[in-house]
C-alpha cells in the first residue's frame, strides 16, 4: 500500500491520461452498474469501504498521509479511516438508491433513482485518504463513477488510496475505472478541466476550489470553511465538557474543519471551567505569551506551516513557551475582540484554542454569532449545557446548519453513532456560506430522481377554505 520512491518516479514518467480519457473511462465503467440491482451496488460500496477499513490498510494509509503532507497525526487518521468509513457504510447499507426508492400511493407518485453521471471529487490535503473513499462510496451508491482530484501535495497518499479501491473493485469483478484519479502532476488547469467535463462536482477543501467549482458551469456541491465556536454554559458539566473539548480539539492535531476554534465561557463558571480545561490538558498562555503566539502563528498574513496541524511540542518550540507548558495537549489564549484585527477569532488549524469570557448566556450567544459572522458562518456551533432552552434558542436564532449539544464537536459534526447526522467528511453550510446544501454531504446528493405521476381523485379545496381567513381579516 505504501508508495515507494520508484513508484513515485514511475508515476512522474508514465504518459498522462487525458481528462477526456478519464471521463470516457468513467462513463464506460458506469455501464457495469446499470440494472444490476441494489445488492450488487452495495457490494461495490462495501468493496471501497473494505479497501481502507482493513486494519493494515487503515494504518499504512494513515502513515503515508502524514509522511506525504506533514499534516495531522497517524493514530487519529487511523481512527478517521475506520470510524468515518464504518459509519458511512452503515448509513449507505440502510437505504435503497437504485430503481424504485419511494412510492406514495395517496399522491400517485413513484420515485426512481438514477445516476448523476461521472462525479468530480475535489479532496483536501488534510484528509487525503478518508475523504476520497467517503465520496467514492456515496458516488457508487448512486451508480456513478468518480474521478478524484486531490491536493497536489497529497497526491502520493491519495493515489495509494485510489489504487486500493481499484484493486478491491477488480477483486469482485467490477471495472477499476469506477474510481480514477488525476495523474501527476495535478495542476489547477487539470482540476478545472475535470470539473468542467464532469456531470457533478463535489468539492471539499480550499474555498478557492469551491468558488471555481461553482463557477465551472457544471452542477456543483461545495462546502464551507469551519471556525467553530462553542459555548460553555452556566449549567454545563464542566469536567465532561473539558474532556470532550480536549478530545475533539486534539484529534488529528486540529486538522478538522469541525475542531473547536473558540470557547465562549459564561462568567459564572469561567474560572472553574478554565481549571477543568487545564486538568484535561490545556495550557493557558499569559498575556505576554499571547502576544508571541499571535506574532508567530501567522506569518505575512498566513498561518505558519511549522504550527498548523502539528503536535504541541512544535507549538511550544515556535512560541517559546515555558517549561510549565511541556506535556500540555493544547494551548489556550484569551481574547476579547472579533474580526480582521483579531486573528485569534478565526480558524487556526492548530492546537491553539481561543477563549472568550461572556457576561451570561445572552452575551455568549452574541459572541458566537459575531465569531461566525466573521468566519465560518453557517457551518456549526456547539454548546455544553443542561438547559435545553438555551440550545434550542441557538438553533432557532442563529444562521447555522448544526447546533451540537454536549458533544465532542469533531466527532459529532460529521455524523456520530450517538446522533442522527449522516456520516460524512464534507459539511454543507447553506446559502450563509454560498453553499448549495445545508446538510451533511450524503448519498442523496449523488442521484437524480424520476417521478412517475399517476392521476388521483381531485384534490381541489373550495375558495373559502384557502381565502376565507384572509377575506375575514382584510376583506375581498
């Protein structure tokens, strides 16, 4: 499964397959799934899942991902390769995605699922294995083929993942070209051409790629940037909240778009909450250390590559933190401002957690709303509380797709075994972040639906039934 230097050299010197060839190969491979029935399609989906879930593959691909990109942590990526894949497979095995998928006799409707075609799947460097498999599983569930367009820096890891999927498809007698990858070198031009010639684009990664997908002239599903703010409310179980926040923030060295970026803690429990977070592994930076962190976390307006998705040992060295910080799991920095002049209020992709003190819940709600308005609007917000009215108020009033209650955000936002969200590695943020979906990316995004429409007894109410209340209040 590992890519050797010789294999990489071969990839560089092998004549490139054209984008036209990739699309044509995909269309030809799709024919193998036409009319085969749900059981055969589900075998194909399971084959893709097994290609990365198999223990030795999950680990070798995790190791290769870290070696190739320098981002994240092997053990976390092993969990991601298995947990996300297993959860997605659970979801997919429970639904029908070909032929008749729904009948509504009282409305005379019968719904038939059809493939969307060849899917262009744009995938990020932060998840070079799990995301390609996740998207490919959903695409094949709909009877489609997929062309993976990886981040150039992650090509070696993603190619090994694609080769594993292709081998597993061949093992069960299906064409490997149901899953393909743009060959090296991956350029913006090649990725753009794949987008423009595919039937559907599903883009996860940089917002530049998302914008290019939406402007390609093809149907596109893009997802937004994260910058998750989480409230610790007065009624929260502080120990439980701290443990969940620590587990979530530190997972894969904070590469996830669902990782907590800011904590907003109400004043009544602020000091005790900080103590609980320190006990869980957090280090609270002093005012002087805070200035150094801000100066060194960003360089020339961009995040420092020596800090992002790196272990705390790297942060301690770059930030010149004292011995008291050694052994910590993440670094906390207090902040009061929000916006461009306050970079700590944005996404950090590192084990740095911004902390705000709120007067009360109303003030906490204001702060998380302003943080989301600055960056990550629509993505998600979390709250640790025993007052469900506060959680419901956030869901009612905030322009966000997800409000997670008493959960480790990274593990719950993309679907969990203890919540009802579909498993995914791509989170839509709605029109609030110029996305076409306000849902977790799921199999329904990968099908067209034909409606068989039969006549039913006339369903036409009287005028009085529809206009009566209006006439009575305002007159005719």
